[in-house]
C-alpha cells in the first residue's frame, strides 16, 4: 500500500487514513490510489462502511496538491477512477462512507467530505472552497453538491469568495452530522459506522440508489420511478433473504444475521 494511505479493517468497517504531511493534499498519483481503495471497498462483500480521515489534527485535507500544480499537474488531469480523491465521482458506490474531519477541509478536501454520506467533525474543523482565489473553480463536486445543501446565497458566498465556515455553522446548515471534541472524533465516527454496519446492507444500498436516482424528481415522479423496475437494489431488497430475516429476528427477540442477499 502507498505511504500516503493507511488502510485497516475492523470487521465490516474499513478505515482509510490520508497521510501526506503537512496538509494531506492530494495529487493525481494519490487520487488514483484512493480510487483503488474505494473500488476495492465497493466490491468487497464483507465490508459495509468506510471511514476516511486525515492524519494529524490540523488538516483533514487541503485538497489539490498545489506543489504538484506548480510542477505542471493540470486542474483537469486524470485523477483516476472515482474522480478526484477516488470518491467524488464514484457514483456506483452503494455503501456508506463517513468523513471524519479533523481541522481544515479546504477545496478538494471539502469536496471529498461532501462526497461522503455523513460527516463527523471536530470543533476545530473549518470548511472552504477557495478555488476562485487560485483562478479555478470547485469542480470536483463543490459547485454541484453545496447548492443542494445550502441556500443559494450562502453557497454562492462560499464558492465565490472562498470564505471559511466553522464547525458549528456547518452543523446548523446540515453539512455535518456531529461536532465533537478532537479526542472524540474517531470514537464518534466508529460508533456511527457500527450503527450503519448493524443495518441490512441491501437496504442501505437501496436507499443510496433511490436517493441517487430520484434526487431531482418530485415525490410523485419518484414513486413512479422506484416502481418502474429500472432500479437494481430496490427490487432485490424486497425479495431478499434479509427481508425475511429482519422480521423473523424481531419476532424471536434476537439480533438479525444479515447475508446481504
């Protein structure tokens, strides 16, 4: 494995530490490596949840490696499968990812966190997309994902001025799920991952699929679409062994044993 990434497994949970001192910035090579990790996570039936965190306490990730940029790496370089940081364009990943944000999540680092399904952050976390100050735009998901979360005026201010948003404000706007003390960050992320791992994996996959496919539809259109037979995970979960196991385990007052089929 790369020196920039430390990957470990804990049961059904995969932990990925981005370790590129001093700011955990991501160049194309690291992005390719991250894509490989996320794809292996996607394809491993034993893994259900991933946590991505930056090494140290100051930076989750400063985003694109500007040293690499100064040496000629173009903004539209090939960042590999999954897009920048291996996750921002991995649209067929139907397993949840938690971003544990310690410190600064700037530019592509913020976009990496936004590509996760949930964000837990420390009290010293700070979020920004400062690309306009560098003559570029936040096109690794920032321009597309932030306006779906924030009111237009706030999203425009962040993207056009590059201003920073602190942890508590991010919590108020619904960008993050939890704000905790730095020493509690990974424990909180692991507890959330554990709760996700207790859920039926096919059901979680169906929720991600439905959310992805119907997010731009009205409720009525969404109903028609999920009943059209065009989805993969949703019909599967309805007729799965897990759909039988859940009620059976409840009736027998025991924990369900999910098979993912």
